[in-house]
């Protein structure tokens, strides 16, 4: 009985207090909210001094970049966008004002765990920029991650305001765009493609992608995506002359097969590690290139390992394609040898015009080693063809 | 006769039993909030409001609250009033709300309030409990004000944000920082010792037996009980 | 790796830089009261750390899944303090019944913890700083360890004070507070250490 009395007393007191608090809350909550929105309005004015009378937008109805967390529209047609992006190891909350013409009126960092302090001042350098010239703003060296994250977030904000204004912006990444294009050409692949290394000399084709589920290939020709099935029939609707070319290409791809050849009997350059011959008589070489820090026959890339690459060449000495398969170079410098923009330069080169290939500035040793390795395929082909 | 009695209750908290300098209670908010006069007064008045309300309610319900669950009941009542005060400050004094921060919610565990509930309000009438709350609350506020005045004037060269000539050019930042708080508190208690020739400070040592919240928990601590008509 | 870095930074910051006792003045009562002897200081420190972790493990989900969902954020203080009081009671009963030896060494400190503002402070701060569950637990661990570190360091200082000849009016609490002031000053040396470690 005494026990029950205690429980009842405590329950009654709790209930009374809860009711009292709920009543008070109903009085104070609207005032607190009003204060908060007034304070928020003031913060919005910092990045958009000409704006006013901000209203928060429901951003869930738009497809905005993922960094955008909130958006407010001003009565004079501009916007303020709140963003969450990552800097160096910590998140940054940014606020960015954009006027009706799509120009940045101001950007500020509300909170961050950054250590260098650049996030506090970097917003000023983005003032007056538009979506077309924001990329040109330089990042601060030594705080690249922080400032690049900042810049990209503000660019997202610019894109977001275009979308909010009823326009449309491609917010997909490059890989997403490529994948979408491939899927459109060959829906049967269900969006899963792998790059097919060109071992055959294909006319008018810059790249080939193979469906992971084996339903066919997509050929990239002059920005067009042409699908073929595994029997070599052209699926996409194209002009008759192109169709003929592509059918020929398709035959080469579908009939392609490669076989390793023994190179021990030849006096091969040291860079050539393995050689293969395709059904149509082309050669594919696996090569090892000197990385940064060459010393005689030793490979002194930062990891002590060479750059691995493969190259396909026609039997009359024309490079079809080159691909970096593994590299251990310094991140951000020599590692550029793995970028497609670098190694696709070799496509279609013959020995005579080989010297035109440009190295990567700041990574001269790496790219020279790479170029030397690829140049050895001409010698290797001559040896294998017996014309040397 | 009765009148003097009430007066005595009120004045006790102000001087003879000043919670901060004599009873050594509520040390956490005293130290944390005494770096500026504004937040010290804000904290003092917020705590006073909670103290008066909780004292009144607890003494009103003292016959209804069973002894076994009195502590949880006191805590709920106090926490309730703290939240109430917190809401009002948040709504009407947003600047003060910001500067008090988490310490506003922590009034809940301020020894002074639970201590007075246990020692005084649970045993006395509503009128006396309210007077005790007022006395203790103002005593707490004045003590905070005294400490904050010393710290802000020397440490920041200002008083409640108003610049003081000469001091503003010769500020010693140590005093507004954490170590300065402990130092000033120690010096002021020593000063009270000097003035009262050591009679006022009942506790030469700070130990659990001297803390009313410890008394609350252990059910001990009869030494500091303030009985009616004492 | 980044998560690990963030957690390590939270831990070190709460132990060294934002030390609850010496920088934020939370838990001053037990700091002044129970730091006379080393074993007492350690016992109290362990008990506080344990209760902080337990309280965070319970209050965080309650705030996130119950209070926030029901729009009862304003009940935070009441709910948290009741949970802490109940947890302390429960732990005491549990220890008394099942691990009497531990109860003997830690039990005396447990009742003091209910009204220790550091425990309520850490649970509220974790919500205020919008930490996730893992981060909250690490921050509680750090605050508890920081509390223990301050207590242990200060118990050493105090044993020296007791042996010294101090002016009459400074005896007892005033001398203790002035000594605490210097220990707190020493902790200022850690400012910037954590930032530089993880920069």
C-alpha cells in the first residue's frame, strides 16, 4: 500500500509537471521559432545584402546536387543556398548567396572543423563569379581539399539555383553520363559495362565497352554510341555507310582472340614483358615502364615498382591502343599517367610521328619513362615479324 | 515575534548562510558564469526563480509526497521549473540564453536548490519556504555578482560590457579564464574568513558530509539542517 | 580512417582541452570533495566514467527515437535527470547483490553521482553537439577520463598542501581553490595540441 502511494505520488507529480511544460511550450515555442527565423534571416543577409524577405523553399521536390541542404528565395529573385560539404577530414556548412542573374553575391562558412582558417576567407574570392567562370578560381595550395570542396559546393549552389529557377542542369558526374549513354545504346546490359581493350584496328572507333552480362558491345564513334550484339549485328539505327563500317568492326571484335607467343627466342627490349598475337595478326604487349627515379635497369618509382601498361599494335607498326594497368607513382603528380587523356595520345601513332606525344609537366621523368616503354613496341613488332 | 522570524529567514540566506561564500554550494555555476557580470546576474536570477518556485511547490505538497520517493519528486519539480525558466529565457531573452548555454539546464543539479528543498522546503510552510528561496536566491545572485565584478573588471576591463577607463588598457585576461575563476573564488573565501575572523565558514574542509546533495543521497548530513525558529 | 581520426580527436579534446572539471567547471563538488586521497580519486573517477557511458548509452537513443519523434524536446532535462537517477540506483542495487567487493569500493561514490552536473552535462552536450551514437560514447568516455585525470593529478597536489604551512585564513578550502587554479592553468598547455596532432 505504501509502495503504491509512492508510485502514485511520483506519477501525479510527473504528469502535472509535463502538463505545465506542455502549456508553456505552446506559448514560447512560436516565439522561439520566430526569433530563430529572424536570426536566420540576418545570417542570410550577410551573403546576400541586397536580398530580403526570404522564404524557405521545399527542396525535396527538386532534384538538386547532394551538397544542398536548404534553399531560400529572396523577394527580388535571388537565392541563398545552404550547403554541407567535406573539407579536410571534417564537414563544412556553407551559406552562399546568388542573385537573379546567377552571380555569387557572397559565401561564408558557418561551421567547420578545418584547421587552417582558409574556409573563413575563401568565400570572398568567389564573389561575383557565375557558373561559367567559377572553375577558373584558384584553390589555395596547402589547403587544396578545403578550398576545392568549398568551390565545388558553391558551384553546386549555382547549379541548384538554375534548377530552382525552372532550368535544367546536368548534375551527373562524367562516369554517370557515360554509363547512361551506354545503357541507352544497349539496355540489355542492365547498366553494367567494362572497358574493352582494343586489340583490333577498328575504323572510326575511339573506345569499346563490353556488357558485363555478355549481351554485346557498345562502340563509341564520333560521340555516338553504337550497340552491337554478340553475333556482330548492329543494333543501333545508323546511316547505311556507317552501318557497313561498324559491321566490319563488329566482326573483328566478336571474332577476336589472342594467344600468348613465346618471346624468349628474341632479343626483346627489357621493357617488353609478354607478347600476344590476335587472330587478325595484331600484337598485344605487356610492358613495364620506368617510373620516377631511373637508375640503369632499376625501377625506382616511389614504391620501387615499375608502371605496368599494355599496348596493342598492328603488324605493320601502328599503335591501336595503350592502357595503364597499374602504377605506383606519386599521387597527384606521376599518377597522371593513369589518366585516359594521357595514354589515349598514343592511339594511331606510328614510329615516324611518335615524338609528337606530350609529357605531363611536373612529371617529366614518369612520362618519359612511359613514352620510352611504349616506343619499344615498334622494335618488338619488327623482331616478331622478322623485318628487323 | 513572528515578524522578526520571517525577517531572519530572509536575511539568513543573504549573509549568515550565504550559499556561495559560507555554505559553499553551487560552485559549478558560480565558477562558470562569473566571468561576466551580465551572465552572472542572469544565472543568479534564473536560479532564484527556480528556487522560489520549487521551494513553494515542494512545501505545498510536502504532506502529499511520501518520504521514500521524495528525492525523485523534488528532482522532477526542480527540473520542471528549470525547463520552464529555460523556455521563457529562450523566448524572451535569446542573448542571455546563448551565454548561459548548458549551465541553464544544469540548474537542475545545482546543490543549492535540491539542498534547500531537502533541508527547508520539505519541512516548512509555503510562506517561509518562499522567503527562504528569495533570501538564498538573492544571496546566490549577489555572491555571483561580487565574483563577476572582480573578474570582469580586472580581466576584461569592463563592467556589464561598459568599458572602464584605465582598466580597459590594463586588463589581465587570466581572470576571465577558468584558472582565474578558481583563484578569485579562493581569494574571496579567504577574504570572508578574514572579515569574520574565521567564524562564518563552518566548513573548513569541503567534503561529502558538508554537501547537501550528499545528504540528500545518503540521508545523512544533519549538521547543516536549518530548522524552524533556529 | 577519417572516422577513426574524428573519434580520436573527440576523445583527446574532451580529456585534455575541454576538460570538464578544469575548463568547464562541471563536477566541481566531487573534485573538491573526493580528491584528498589517490584511491578515492580513482574510485570516483571510475564510477563517474562508468555512469557517464551508461547514461549516454540510454539517453542518446531516447532523445533521438522517443523525444524527437514525439516533439517532446522540452522534456529533455527532466527525462535525462530521472534516467540518470534511476541508472545510479539500479547500478548500486546490482553491484550490492552480485559484485559486493566492487560495491564496497565504488558504492560509496555512486549516490553522489546523481547530482553530479558533469553527468547531466555530458548527456545534454552530446545532443547539443549533434554527435552520432559512436561519437557520443567516445565523448562521454573522454569526459569521464578527463574527470579522472583531473582528480588524480589534484590528489597529488592536495597531499602537498596538507603538509604545507599556509596562512591561517587560507587554510582549507581557499588554499585548495588556489591550488586548483594552478592545475587548471597547467591544462591550458594542452590547447592547440590536439589541433596540431590532427592537422
